[in-house]
């Protein structure tokens, strides 16, 4: 009887705690789920939280009853347990044991089993494959193409599209020199320059890897989270059922920029997605064409500044001073001021071009991340700004030649 | 506890002190054992990974081509992808993004590597398979990943991989991905 | 046997005084006092570090420190709190109380005991020195990888990582020496008639802790040694390029790291029932059930490690195994909770500070345990993992379950150790401030985690602002409340109302038969237990 009543009180308390919270835009619980996995996770979470809340309240109630009734100050005399025989002691202590046994392995264990199986079913019936590569401190997305099923379903094949996604919050807000500015379209620390775009309703198999340290790609509304391990490949999946913009963050400590590598996903209806794919492919073609044209120094400097501040300033600082010893200065450094090309027009080992294209240790290999124009622009910028004035210009065509 | 320090016969306190030291030394064996265990875990973990495919590790030596029957009833899609790690001045990519294979049938796929720098660069390819359950079933007969690779400036090399998917592969694995991360070695 | 001779002479000539007394002491009470003092100092050091963190997180935007320094503070805070505050506090009590509780004249290996302690201060210096060196432009500060040392980040890191690795080695050796001493003491030094199944619960908790320590600390030592050779000597244990695997470090680390949780908690679970029976004025319930539960938890703790990295990508059978085995820990824990509450049930309770802390401890540790049960669920763990939900969870187990338990022990035994009663009013004030501000600090963090705030980030989106502000304010109240604790301890040591030998009306056990404070050499006549 008492237990029944307690249970009811517990349930009531739980509802009391959660009811206004559900209204407050899920601020008190998981954000609104938009994938089957996130929905399932929310259900499992709610159920388990309810169970432990009931256990907690029941036990607490019994304890509080005892704390009130069995006090010395109200004259309660201790009633010693009559040296319990082993049998009764075993009986009594087995009760909590068995209750938890049932809760753990039946009430919680069975739905938990199904959730695990669902979470790990990354491949069956998938429509497309996406490769996500984490680097300090940005995400790179590569569309690996449709599966047979995806093509049969009429999904536009985005194969070949790849881009880098950087935090777009201005550096002066990030380093605290100006106060954070937040807009609904571009929340502070949760917006990027290039968003990942996914078609609504398609099951996307996501391959994860990293080029330096551990990262973890996480969008709370998707319910999936997987470690990106350098040298290894992992997979997870998402199927976004509702159009919208979803934001998340890296959640494995990956160095000083760990708090600054957000994930932003635009889920678009299939037609809009098709339009985006066409646009993006067109953009890639245009950029390839742009690489063949001769650029003026001013054009390169202008674009180079943009590229530099987005990609390089986080380590080498906006001023080019770097953060030695981990991140060397670019101002006056040997690499940024010495010759790039030999007499035949081939770039020299450990030259500016070599370092930017191929990276070394912590320095990423930018050939996989930036296009020819961007690389040409940023090298030109680094040599003629940040306190350097070498005076030379690197043309996109030279980068194009260098990377082939 | 009245002990005379000059007494020749060991007192009960002394006896106890000796017994304590003995037991203390015995405990050191446990410590040594668990230290040994930590280092033994390194090879054990490797073995476990190769057997179970935990972590997507594949064998780093060539498999024997056993007389496996080709399973004509099913297809497995094997997808290829690559990453070149920082410091490696190469372009490296699979020449085909995926192929469909019959389990048991030997296939050859090609990867192309080009040294885009003006010096000799050496690298090592580290394979990884996902899902992990499929890793042990991807049998490589010939692979560029078994040894280090060096390319001269501007050299292009086509690197073949000969493999088959074991017919024992779990029925629910219809798709798998083989990834190569090419690391630079100085 | 020179040790015996010295000890023998001590009885007549009294022990050395001044600094030499503390440097050379082999007396279990002196060493226990040193451990407890060290622990209290490091608790304040680690606490100030986290107040720096909470100050930075008070509002969005970076105000006080750069992200790298932020990362250094979080990692060193954790290492200090675990290895230099909680573990030495438990060892301090072991040194003080185990000989008294089992009727032994001293610890079994007194010289070893002294070495075990004196390894601690150098390791604390090693942990914090890189902060100071960075001020002089040497290196780039302390360990910035979090206390978990995960490679490849720790392979990238600066000299702080090396300093931390050596500190962990020293701390590990110290704990191993301490544990061996405790095991030998419990095996060889019990009073005649005290069988294992008559040992006080605290001794039992420590026996299992000590075995866990000597079995798992070497694994940690091995793992960080491999890290060191990877960093400097060209090995590739954790480097994929050389055939290694960064995830293997996580397996090794948590093979130690999960038992570590129980290493911190088992001693507390030992004295909690003793406090309960004292203030309920009736014997503890289910002694045997509790002992067997200790064993079960000790055994389970070494087979559940992978639940710390469910999102790392484990095969489904492994996920299921680690999920169900983790859930199984709740079974013996349920038995323990039942026994604790049954001990209070129909007792004659009074609520002096130790009892207040104990009751608060049961409730708050219950929250930690129950959220742990939810965390065991693999699918939901994808959301909880590395979010503030986990941060809140493990502070409920380690701050409430660990430190508040230790505080209960301090108030319980302080009169016995010093011979003076502490200030009860201040003690109660300390309890209420601690309990309330603790909850106000960490309950908002549960919600932050659910809403999607990752841990270990120096700055956050504006949607997380309100909860962080509440949490920071409460954290400062929590931190400042501890000054009451420090003041209360110091004034109790210096004077105060004389404590009786039994101290508490309901106290039972050998330690309460001695005078308060006990003589320098306790039990020169070993008692016999019936």
C-alpha cells in the first residue's frame, strides 16, 4: 500500500518536474529528436530516468520516514534487530538484489538491447555515404555517393562534392576582445562557413576518421555520436526526418580549439537538396576554371586575408605571431620568406608551398582542404602581409600544377 | 611487549616483523604480475583485434588463398577510401570508389599514388575496415600496405590490392568500407 | 632488527620532536596525520583550480584565460582531486584507524609507510610545477589533455605531459606501498580473536581497495610509460602509423580507471555503516551481506571498463556485454543501500555533524549511482558521453560519494584523534552550506548536458548561459564553505572541549576503548576480541 502510494507520489513528482520543462523548448531534456535514433534515445532516456526517479523517491521516502520517526529527540528507543539468523538476513538482502535484477535486465535491459542493435545498424537500407574527417579544429565532409538503393529512390548523387567547415564566429569574439553576438541564424560559436547539407528522409551512412587527434562528431538532435580516430575508420548513421538546421559540437577534447569546432547541418527536402547539389557542383567547376585565370595581386591578397583568418589564424594568430613553441610565427619565418620554386618551376622541399600543401605533424595537409585559388591566395597573403613583404605572387595555376 | 634489545632469541615482535616483510614481498609479486599484464595486453589486444575485427584492424601480412568456394548467391559491396596524413606529399586515391564482389572470388583493385614534391618521400599505408565485424573476413593476398613505399620526386605508382571476401562473412554485412590512411615516415 | 630497537627506545626516550619527528616518523598516527593534512591542502589547491574554471564559465565569452590554460586547469584539477586529495585522505584514515580498529600496536611495515607518504609532496610539485615554469617561459604549461591522457593529443602535448606522467608514477608507487602495508597489517596484525569476519567494515573496505590498487595501478603505470616511450623513444604503442592503436590506451587506462572509482569509494563505504550504527544506537544490519557486496563490487569493477568509451566504436557483442555487466554493479550496491537504511530503521537517531554528512551522503551518492545506471545504457550514452551530464554524474559519485563521505569521517574521528570536540554549530553550518551549494552547482549541469553542452569547452553558446551562471555562483559558495571546515579542524586541533574516550554515546569498537587522543603507541597490550 505504502509502496503503491509512494510510487504514485514519485510519478507525480516526476511529472511536476518535467511538465513545464517540456514546454520550455526541451531546455530541460534532450533537444527535439529528428532522427529515428534520437527519438529512440529520448524514449529510452525518459523511461530510464523515470525508473530511477521512482527508485530514488521510494527509497528517499522510506529513509525520511525513518529519519522523522526514529529519532532519539522524540524518545524513540532503538529496536535492535534480534541477531538475525543467516536465513532471514539472506532473504531480506536478496529483496533489493532481485528488484534491481528485474529492473536492470528486464525493464531496462530489453529496450536497451533493441536500441543498441538499432544504433549499430549503420548500413542496411542506406541511401548514401558521407565521409566525415576531423582535423584540429574543423570538419571536412566528402560525399562518397549514393548506394544502389539511393539511386533507385531517385536521390541526386552528390558524389565528388567535398568541402571544409570552419567556425564562422569572428575571431575577435572568440578570443574575448569583443562581446559575443548571437543571432538566430548564426548563434555564437555554433555556426560555420560551409554547412553540411543532407536530404530529408534519406538514410546516410557516415564514415568517420581523423587526421590528427581524436574528435567526436555529435549533433544532439541526431542522437548519434562517434569517435573519429586517426588512421582508423568508424561508422554511424543518421536519417533526418524533418527539414531544418541542426547544430552540434565536437565532444572529444582535441586541444585548444576543442570548443570551436561546431557541426552545422542543413536538412533539405529532396528537391532543394538536388538544387544544392547542382549549385555546389557548378561552384566546383567554376573554381577549377578560376584556377586557370591570371589573378592580380590585390585580388589574391583580398581573398587570402579571408582564407587566412578562417583557417590559419586559430594557430598562427591573426597577426602572424603564432603561439610558439607549438605553433610557429609566420612573420619573418624562414618558410614564408624563402624561395618557393626552383628554376624549373617545381616547388622546393620545405618551401612555403610544400608546407601548405602537404602539412607536417600538427599542420594539416591543405591540399585536401582548400582549392587552388584559396591556396594561392593564402600563400600570397602570408608572404605580403603579417609583417612580411616578399613581394612575389603565387598564381592558382601554379598551385594546380604543384598538386598534380 | 617487554623486549630486551640484547636478547639473542628473536622476540615475538621480531618474528612478526619478519613475517610482515615476507608477506609484503609476496604482495610485490602481484604488483609485478599486473605490470607484466599491462605490457602483455599490447600483443594480446592486437591478437584480439585481428581475430574479432575489433577496431577494424586487418592482418598486416598476406593471407593464404584457401580453397574457398565462391558464394554465387550474394553480393558484397566493398567501398574504398583514402586519407593522406599531414607531412606526406602525395596524392593517393583508389582508382575505383567501390566494387561488388562475390564472397570467395579473388579481385584486384588499383590505388594510385603520386609524389608531388621534389624529394623522395616514403610512407606506410594503414588499412582499416568498417564494420569491424567484416574486418577479419577481408583477406588480402597482395597489398602495398604490407611494406613501406617510397616514391621519387614526381613519380606515379599504381598500387594493386588483391583480396577476397571470405564466404564466412556474416549475412547481414552487405556493404563494407576499406580505408587506407597513408602516413609519412621520415 | 633496527626498527624494533628504535621503536623500543622510543617508548622510553620519547620520539624526536620538530621537523625531524615528521620526516622520519614511522608512527602510524603521525603518518596518518600527515596524509590527512596533505589531502586537505591539495583539496584546497584542486578546488581553487576549478573555481578558476567556474569563473571563466560564469558567462559566455573568454574573460580570464586562454583555452589552453583552461584545458590545463581541468586536467590537473582532476588528477589532484583524485590522486592527491581523495586517495591520501582515505590512506590517512587507514593509517590512523586500522591499527586502532584491529587492536594492532602500529602498521605492519612502518618504514615503508613513511616512504609511501613522502613520495606524495614531490609528485604534487611535479604536477603543478609546469604552471610555474610556463611563467618563466619554459614549456607551455601543465598537462592539457584532461586527466585521461588520451593519445594522440597527449603525444602532441608539451612538457606538462611528461611531468604528469612522472607524477602519476610516484603517486602510483606511493599507493602501492600504502596498499601493501594495509594488506600485511590486516593479515598479520589483527588482535587475537579478531577473525576476518569480525573485522570492522572500514578495514574490509580498505582490504578490497588495497587489492584493487595493487592489481590496477601497475596497469596505469604501464600505460603512461608506453605513452612516455611513444613521445620520446620512437615506439608506436598508440600510433596507427607504426601499427599501434590510440584506442588501446583507453582500454588500458580504464582498466585502471574504473576500479579507481571503487578504490575511492570502498573505504568510505567502510566507515559509513560504522557512523550509522553509532548515531542510530543499534548494530549495523547485514554485516555479512555488506562484506560479500564489497567483494562482488571489487570483482565487477575490473570487468566493466569499456563503458567509459561506448562511442569509440566497439562491436555490438562488446557493447552489450559492457552494458549488462555495468548494470550488474547496481545489484550489490542495492544490497548496500538496503543495509545502510535498515541500520537506521527503528534506531534511536541523533543528528550530529557526522550523521548529517552520512545521511546527506546516502541521498546524494544515491543520485550518483542511479544516474550511473542510466549511463550504462549504450544508446542513451551516445548523448550523455562527454557532455555535462557525465560531469554532474561523476561529481555526485566522487564529490558527494567520496569527499562528503570523507568529511563525515573527519567529524566522526576528529575528537578521537585530537582529544577535543569540534564546534558542532560550525560543523552543521558547513554541512548545510556544502549540501545545498553542491546541488545547486551540479543539478544545472545535468540539464546542461541533456541540452547538449560538451564538457571540457572553455566557452559556450548562449543557450547554456543561465545554467552555467547558477552553477558558477553555487560553486563559489561551495568552495568558500570549505573554509569553515578548515577553520573548524584547526581550532579543534588547537583546543576545545575535552572529548571523552568513547566520544559518541553509541560508538562501539576498539578505537573507542583508547583514550582521546590515543597514546603515541596504541595497544602496547594487544586486546583480545571475543
